[in-house]
């Protein structure tokens, strides 16, 4: 799912639903879909997502440093 921001979150019957939002052609935000997570796994999933994003930031920073140092236009892996 492609999202540009997160919207409302609700917890009902042990299910956490988080809106994924995208800006439409009209310039307004629209719901693109929902992350649907069993509540008992929400903390674990949040921690895993934070770890993944920290690793991606590290890779992007390394890539930017290599670009600045003249390392070419290699894709981030």
C-alpha cells in the first residue's frame, strides 16, 4: 500500500485499525487503506517497524555520504 501519512487509529474488538492516507489529484487527503493489526501484536509490530525504518535511514545516510564523496549513482540496497 502506498501512503503519504497516517490518519485516525481505532481499537475495536481487539483489532487496531490505522488509516493510511494519500494526497489525491484534488490536493486533499484521502484514505488509501488501513493497517489492520491484532491489538496483542501492536507493540511488537511497532518495534519491528521502528527497527526497519532506523536501518533504512542508516542506509540512506550512507548512500547520501557516498554520493557526496563521488561514489556514483548506485541504488540503495
